[in-house]
């Protein structure tokens, strides 16, 4: 490790270096008081905590460039951070780093209702982007439970998916342009609203999902979508995951457009009702509950009734509401909070994806393994299941068992030809298991790209690549 970094880690406050940062962004935006910086160095799950030389809050790409250049010269590591809503420790700094917060890059620059695009700073929240789009009768295509805090720079850095990925694609597929500061302070700008622009490497696509290891994202240009004119939400109780997938197949074959599709379990619904006071959706009990938001060019309500009537062989019970259907959506969106309140230890949250044909066998094998090796651990599963995404939440996990339990789950994922990271990224939490999803040559290639763009390895060290 570089001696300069070690020296900084031994200092409480490197005065001249911090003075340089204060000259760039102003004294009020270089935070060093531990009580003030704690919200930037600890994640909301309670699993990840770090320390930083300072939290620096630039207000423009130019200021980000100057801060990054100063860190490059001084060999001070940088952890870029948006809303700090991540679940894998990717935005939590190592000792000796600065946190470069993008929250002040919070201006929506333009919404083009004809081209259906939004240009905005990396610190704009997902909810803020959606609100700006709604003024023009449009919708921001990424929808997350953390949308009031998650930022556009953050969702690009992690290639977030969310509830509407089945309709709009992941973040990478919605990104048109990007402005980012490289490790040496140079500004990369690939900014075009063209749908077809096939000149050279797809650098915005490369930076998407790079988790702050290649550049600091400062501005984005993203697609917007048109909300459906007639959409409805229905919740169906079914006996198995296979039944939920068969119901999805019938919905698609009927000609309905699936805007979102979510899977929950009876155990998860029980927790939500216990901790939020929500009313159970049915008097009867079903092991699996599937929530669909669908739309059509014709009478959507009539089409849904037709599908439900024709699927009595699959469905135990069902209820339907027109959007926003808050009562039904809150059953799904309250899972994370309710699970956190129920567990006696920080929840081990493993975001994985499984081929649809293997989903039932994966869940069966997971439940069997937990019963055999970790009988005290409870698993609550939910997710955007029709794209293969399952959020595995493990409750009451002893601290000493976290790594072995994670290893067991990820090994099962690999056995079922799935991915250890569906949409949350690798961060610090999963970097020891990258080999389960990427070959040695693949990892070597990624390391060469990292070295080319960040030769001093100051950008988010310890994230994505194991130490």
C-alpha cells in the first residue's frame, strides 16, 4: 500500500490538504466533525461503518474535478457517495479516504417532452427526477423503494433495476449520456440524446455499474417513459412460485403489458402486517403472493378480470385496484423496514438472480440448507421475480456466521447458474465471491480497465475488487 496513504491514515486531520479542499468547495462543505460525518460513514442497515479524513461536498463538475485532481496528486482515496442507500457497503469509506458527496449536484437541468429525456445532476433523487418528468406527463423509468433518497448518480453507478425493470429495462438501458470526472481530474463528457450513435466504445455503459471505481459521475442524460393511460394492479395468492410464473405467462400471452411484477411470501406479509398495522389482503392464506401492475390499449380492468377468471386453477384468491393502489404496493414496499425491525441482528441482505426455470429448486434447496445448517436463521424472500431477481433476507444471523452463511447461499446461486448480484452491486460485501460469477480472465480484464482509468487506484479502493 502506498506510504502516503498510510501516513494520512495515521493523521487525525491533514491540515494543508484539507485547506486545499476548503479553497475549492468552501469551508462549510468540508466536514470533519465525527458527529456530522457519521451519516456519511455509516450505512442505514447498520452493517457497514467506516471513517473518513473528511466529507467533501462539491457543487459543480468543476469543483469535483478540482477535488479529484487534488486527491490524485496527494494519493488520497475517494469514496463517491450519493444518497447512501446502498446495501453492499459500496459507498462507505475506508480509513484515510475522503467521502465525495454528490448531494449538492441536485439541479434538474432540462426535461425534453418530445425527445423524452431528462438532463440532471448526479445528486438529483429518483423521486425528484420522476416529479420533474410528471410535470410533462412523463415518468422516470427507474422505481425504487428508496427513491426519495437514492440519487441518479448512485443508480447509474450501481446499474439499479427496481420494480419497473421488466417494463423499462435496467438503468444502463435508460442512460443516454454521462459526464464524469476521471481519477486524475479530467472530465469525460459523452452527451447525446441520439438513440443511434455508434462511434467507438460505449463509455457510459462501461461506467454504469462500475460502483465508483472508474470515475465520479456528476451529470446524467436519461430516457423518460410515457405512463400507461389505463393500468391496474392486482394481487394474487398462489400455492407455489411455479404457479406465479405460470400466471405471469398467461398475463403476457393475453396481450397485457406488465409494468411491474413482484413476489412475496406469506411469512413476509405476516411481518408487514405485524409491524405496520396493514390489513391482510385476503381472509385465506397462500404461501406465495404475486403482485402485478398491468396495462392495455383496451379496457384493462376487463382484461384482468378475464385473466383471473381463466386462472382459477392457479389462484387461491385475488384483489384488484386501479393505480396508485397504495394499499397493495405498500405490502411490498414495507418489507425492508418490517424485516429490519423484526431481526435481532443486522439483516443479511443477499440480492441474487436465478433463471426462471430454476427458481423453485433454488428456493427449495435454500430452505433445506438453512433448516439443516442454520435452524435459528429465518429467511424472508421477495423480489422482482419475473426478471429472476430474488432478495434473500436472512434474520437473526450471529455475527460470526455471516460469511459462512453468505458463502453457502452464493454457492447455491452458482449451482443454479444464477448471479450473486442482481441489482445491488458487489461493493465490499460481495467482493470475495466475484469468482462465482466471473472467470479469472474476466476479472483480469476488469482489473486492466481499472488500472487504465485509475492508475493510482484511489477511486473506491476495496469495492468490487478484493484487497
